[in-house]
């Protein structure tokens, strides 16, 4: 189990979650949560990755460890931050500065957190970036050379349509030397999180087969690009 940790970002105090490995593999990871904030699901992911040898920081991008009480509150908080993409980037960059320590660093993000990870990659940061049921609209800044990127995408995701995925693929083809996308049929948004309920044919919800394939792909991706 990890520990809550305070750090400064964008003029505010963030309360992240640090999960340290018993046997370090020499690499570090950011886990960037979905729009409700850093909750048990993401902290459990950090613990799992730390058990594999990564030094992991679960990111707080709202401040003070705030989490939403419901979907409406989460949506309102996300919209406020989504209108200031440079602030979102500054807050994830602060987490990256805390965890990097001169070693390979990757990041995995869920939903809105995946957008934050892709923005880190667009800014030329990271050694490997993973987007899980992410949102693909570009920020109002230029895209630099991106690291290797893995997209795990539900084909029926209403928040990231096939056209959105196509635009993201064009951006990656222009800026990333090594990227790939895994697309899962009969799968919508938030498919990796069991707390979303099992709704395999709906536009939202956990899909066990897609989640299991995603976990295997993410583990292999980080092992390939971060462990040296």
C-alpha cells in the first residue's frame, strides 16, 4: 500500500498517492485519474504497478485531494479545468517533476486523465504514454515530438468517436515514431473500471474482456519502453 503525499503545483497544494516498489525496476510511472479525481480505483492501479517494480505517483490535478461526490459535480470540475489546458499541463508536469529523478518515466491516464497524459506527450515529455478510454481533442498549443504511445479505445465510446480516433491517429502518425491503438468492439467508455458496472453492449461501463486485454497490453508496453 502507498501513502498520500502533498506537493506543489500551479500555485496550489496537490494531494497525490505515492506507491513505492519493494524491488525497483529503475522506472517510474504517473497514474492520472478520471474526471472524479484520484479515488480508490486509480490508487489500486498504482499499487498494482508498484508491485511490478515501478515507483508510482497517483496524480491530483484538482488540488487538496478533492474528489467529486457525483457525476454532476465531476463534470463541472472537469469543465472548469478543461477550459484551461495549460493549467492542466502545469499540474501534471509538477507531478512528473516529482517522480522523474532522472530515470525513464511513463504515464497512464483514464478518461480525462488520459487527455492529460496525451497533453504531457504532446509537450515532449515522457518516455511512454498510455491513454485508456481517453478524450482526443488537441490543446491550443503545438504538438512536439511525442514518445511511444498506446491508445486503448472502446469502439462505441460516445466521448471519442471513430472520427475523433482517426484525427488522433493522424496526429500520432505525424509526431510519434512508435504508436499503436487497440480498439475493442462492443465496448464503450470507462471499460476498465469495475465500479462502472458491467454493461458490455452499452456506451458506458466495464467490459471484463476488454479490461483484461488492456491490462496485458499496458504491462507489456511499459516493460518494453521503460525497463532498461
